[in-house]
């Protein structure tokens, strides 16, 4: 980058199983976004380890591309580009990896951790087709583990070089736990509640320290998709278009990312499935130990129309 002016960057984040891929799939084909086809692990790994930051700052121009590849789970970008990503479909040849690594080789310099981050974001923009005069908004998209304070660590690194704003998804702890238990049946309830509460606080800290925030409820994204996607577009400063109402990957209708099995489009059953999968005592524990703000209340039903009462719009 040749200017000292910070470029705008939209951060999309949620804890694992929190709805990240649903939001990404709805934004998938928006013409005003430079949106990666899958999660970005480079900045997250860099934020977690001072040793990795030192390794990156000590890397030479010749070894820098391998360092970047290592932090992307030893070739995550390559796997996604080959259509072998575990969570995405229709991503074949979505990235120009020659442009990505070419940018890294050209712009890498030793001794500056902020430059590592800037080079990655700019190289990824090049891989997504950014060229001079392109005014599309850069997007950082990643699952954020509350146990590692990823939201805070990642945001701190990105905010040094970019004008950041964050869209962070919040999912009802009961449904969130039900989804997570499919992959981790021994999950500790006490720690789960602590992390849910901490994630809410991290969002508040982001707004205080780094930039504007939109808290986006997963359940409302499912039940009031158009209203919430209008909110997201307004918050990001991009035009709303009808394409954000369809879940796609690579511009093609796809299968929702669900640990309970794939279903085309948005899976409404994910909202209340916990009633059949969680014991009553577990639900009671969550309701006692997770902060009230985390829980979703289904919308009121109008006695006149019999339809849900619309939630209020986003107010900047």
C-alpha cells in the first residue's frame, strides 16, 4: 500500500458452530465485496503466538511464502482452491494463488509484524481479483475461539493497519451447545458458559477499542433473513441486492454447513433442535449460567395477520 490512509476492512466472525458459514454464504456473490471462499487462519494463528510473529518477522523474502502457507494450516488456501475444503463447495479455482504468493515475495520485509498482516490481506485481495481502481470492500472471515480470545487478538492486529468494523454473530447457547456436542460430546458445560459470556464481552470491547460493531443474531438471520441482511449491507456500506437472500458458494446454490447433515439453503430446524437433543437439566444449567443477553426469544406473532412481528432495523 502506498498511502498512509487506512483502508476499510469488514470483519465477519463467530465462535465455531456459531453461524459464520451461513453469513458468508449469504454474502457469497455480493459484487462489492472481496470475500474469501473460506476461513482465513493466517491472522488468527499469528495473533495467538508471539513465537510465530517472531518467525514471520525473521523470514526472508525467499522463505516468506512458505511461512504464510504454514500458518494457513499447511496449505488451506491450496486445498480450498482445489475444491478440497471441508466446509465449502464450488470453490475450485476461486483464488489466484500465483498472485497471492507473488505479492508476498515482492512486499515482504523483515522486522514488522504489522507488515505481515497488511501483506496477507493485500495478497488475498489480489488472489480474489483485486486490481488498480477496484473499490470492493476487503473482508476478513474466520471462526473466533473465545477460549483463545481470538476476537480481541485478531482485531488488535488488523486494527493497526485497517479501518475495521465487525459483524459478530451471536447464537443462543442452547442451540449452540447442541450443535457443538455433535463434534465434541465431552464438552465441559461450565467452560462453555464462561466462553459464551466472554465472547459477548469481547464484542463490547471491540466496539470500545477498535470500531463499530453489529451484533447479528444467528436465529434472526434464519427467521428474518431479508431484514437482517439489509442491516448487514447498511452496516458495511454496500448496496443491498436480492442475491444476499440465497445461500450460495462460488455463486451457486449450495448445502448449508450443518453438523446434523446437509440441507439445501437455510436450515430452520437448527433453531430449536436442542429441545430434542439436550436434557432438561442441561438447558436449566445454561439458562442459569449464561448471561441473559445471549438467549433468543422467538418473535411475537401478530394477532391480526398471524405473521411474526418484524424485528427493528439496524441503526448506525
